C-alpha cells in the first residue's frame, strides 16, 4: 500500500537478510525497499530506493555499522536507523556509540551474528520499524500505517504472569487496594489533594532512548526532585545508557544499584532485567532491586515502579508515561493518580509508539498529555510548584 513503511535491510549475511525480509513481508504496514550487504552498498542504494527506515547490522566488511552511521551523519541523511546486531551482546559501549551517532534504537540478535531464531524478536523489531518509520513518514508529510494497540476493556483484569504476586500484589496489600483490576474509563477519585512533589517516576519503552535524550538534555539544572526511570532495555546496557545520558543532562544520571539513596538532583535508571522499587528507610528513601517474575510482560516494569512510588510517596509523586509498545505502566499510573499524585502522558503526535501512554489515557489515568519537546519544561514546572 502507498502508506506502507519501506525498509532497507543492511546485513552481511544473506541468510539474515532473507529471514529479516520474511518478517517484514509478513507484517502489515511494512514493505522491503532493498537489501544491502554492508554500509557502502547501503549508501549507494539510499538515493534510489528512498527508504523510510534502515535495519542495520554493526559487524560488516568494507563499511561496518558505526562507519555507516558516521557517513550518514556527514551526508545529512535523516532516515531513522534501528540496530539489529550480535555485537550488542559483546559491547554495550559500541551500541551506545551507535545511538550517540544517531541510531534510534537497538535489538540484540538472539544467538550471534547469524541467528536462525531471529523470529523470536519479530514483534519487537516490526514494532520499532512501524513506529520509527511511521514517524519519519509523517514528518515528510506522508501517510503512515497505524500501529494497533488493544486497550484494556472496562473492568478487565490487567494481564498477569504467574508468580506476579511478589511485586504488585505485595504493594496492593499494603495499600489495601486492588491495583491489578481494570481501571475505570473515567478518572479515579483521588484520595487526597496533590502535595509538593518529592519524586518523579518515568515509564518508557520503544522510542525511549531518543525521547529521554530530548527530555534529560532540557531539564533545569536547579531541579532538585529525584527521578527514577524504567526504560525497557536488556541487561548489560543500562549502565552505559545511563552514562550516555549523564553526558548530556545537567543532573547526575546513573544506573540504579541496590540500596541507592533517592537523592535530590539525581536520576536513577532501572537495571535491565531487574524490577526497581522505592521504599522508606528512616527519613529518606532507597532503591530496591529484584528478580521477581515479569509484570505486564516486562522486567523492569513501569507498573512495579509506579505502584511502589504510589505506596511510598502517596500524593507527593509525579508519574510520567511515555512512548512505548504495549501497556506497561498504564494501570499503576492510575494508582499514583488515586493516591493524590500528578500524572502526565506523552501525546500521540510526538510518541514513536502511542501504546503505553494511549492505554493509560483511555483508562483515565493521565491528567495531562504533553508533547515531547515540552515534556522537560512541564516536568520541571510541576515539580517546582509550591502546594
């Protein structure tokens, strides 16, 4: 169709080009623009096929992925790039360099450079291609396919994985609420009025690396309110990701560690494959990490973070849900709302994937929708407001 997202596949393995191509052909809204065996061939083909997005391997002969990204930047090519590479498993630093050079996101090949089980990342990859590629098409004034998101129905229980009790149910019990139940179509009734904001919690997924760069680079240097973040990311990458954000943010950014104090002017990023919760310890609060079962399909889960923030800070919390596939965080953002906190959601126009914020909005859990370019200023103004 005319509004399909066209994909340029760049990988030195003919098998990988074939397998990735099959996934693209099987996905409504995606079409193959062309295939290339390295960065040099890709640069030759771009003017002719004019793709909407590029899937890029990093390890290739003649011109590898990093060299391609440098040349792409030099030539002023704006077509978004998603890294799909085995090198991600060996060098988080190289992957972060790729993101710093302008790649939008990355996915690990499941089992090395030639991964015959690549189909296991199909949903993640095609979701990214539709999201980033669709956003690029819209920026060019073209139509783009809509990414289907099935919101929770009224009073439908949130999806739960076996063993989920250890995180969400424990917090639910402490609050005396049924947090996992379906949210109402209308906003919940807050138990109390908002108080001064003492913590900011952000849940984000697909589109997050770019979005967090935009937001964190624009935060006020005098913002004292601590920030805790769940960004869906594989284990082994969040430390380098935090370092890359720290370089552009006026506040301190680091990967969260067990027992880390929640401190003014510091941003803590959840570790890959570890849930992040906050809890009181004396007059302050600290981070607790766990390997409890997946919640809302994820570990770390924004739902776990939001629920613990609501329990610990009640009406002194600001919850923010941003771009991402699925619905992680949508339910428990409503708990921050109900406890008297304030909630923001990224708007549809600026979200790479309007999934998580859309479900939260449709459940009535978002007080205000905010565009990406205004999110930093809105977070700062809400956090600094005296109540």
